[in-house]
C-alpha cells in the first residue's frame, strides 16, 4: 500500500491517524517574515570554541559582543609530511626512495637517506598551509 505524499499542512486529525502519524509530529509551517526586517544574530547557536563565535569585550566597561575571526585550519597533508626545526626551517622526506631502487646507484640511495632541509622558496609555499606552525 503506497502512502500519499502530503501537500498541505492543514490535514484533519483523522487522516493523520490513518496514515500512522501522531498529530504532535505533524509539520508546522514557518512564520513568514517580511523581507526588509533583518533577524538578529543568534548567540545561542554559536558554541564556545567554534569558529566565528561571539565574545565579550569589556575593555570600555560596557557589555557588548563582537564577532571573532574564524580559526584557520592546517592542511592535514602538511602535518604528516613535514617537521619544523627549532630555527623555523622545514624538514621533509627525500623523494625517490619508494620503489625501483635497483635502477638507482648505491651513492644515490645512500645520499637520499633520511630527511633533508627544504629550500627557502619551497618553505614559503608550505608555511602558507600551516598558519600556526607545526
């Protein structure tokens, strides 16, 4: 037996009971607001610690709220692939050490062991993806 799709909200309680729904679960239409009226910001929906939260600014004594800038996210791939040294340089694993090592010379394999410090040009690019450091 197929259930009919309700197109109006003003259904009588008998038809709702026949469809197997309780009258309390019936959808109610939202109140229509005039387009010119702007709704105030809902502070209750913004949780503490979430990006774009509203914070108190009691510097001047008055209680008022201002919007805090949202937090910037670190690229997740950068966290896995790079480490920062104490002087602010970036270390990264050397490329070319995953497969086809038979075709490489022993000197190449030996010199590309471990990690290397990245060049300044590459470091500038990667540091854009880590706004708060590693």
